[in-house]
């Protein structure tokens, strides 16, 4: 798919000699390909796992801090209910 889109951008660049608007289309397509390629490469493997883990840890810390007292009350209530 990447090769097909790259060929399409080369064809659009060639057509740009007839009408400069095709150069704009080729530039947009190439920008999209490069941007998508960077994002796609960073989303795989250990790097993505580490980013997800860090994001989850930050969320857990924030959520724990905000709700610590409420959880303590709920724990006390549940312990009292079980007695």
C-alpha cells in the first residue's frame, strides 16, 4: 500500500508540470505518508507498551489521590456490613 501511494505521489508530481495544483496534491500526499509512517512506527513494540504503562500509572496515581478518602469510607462500610 505504501508503495502504491508513493507511486501515486510520483505521478502527481509529474503531472505538476502540466498544472501546479498537482504538485500541491503530491505534497499533501507525501506529507500524509511521512506523518502516518512516523506515527505507525512509534506505536509498535516496547515503546508503545512503555507509553501505555506510563499513561496508565499516571491515571492510577491521579485517580487514587482523588478518591482515597471515598474508598476508605466504602471499605469501612463494607467491613461493617459483613459483621
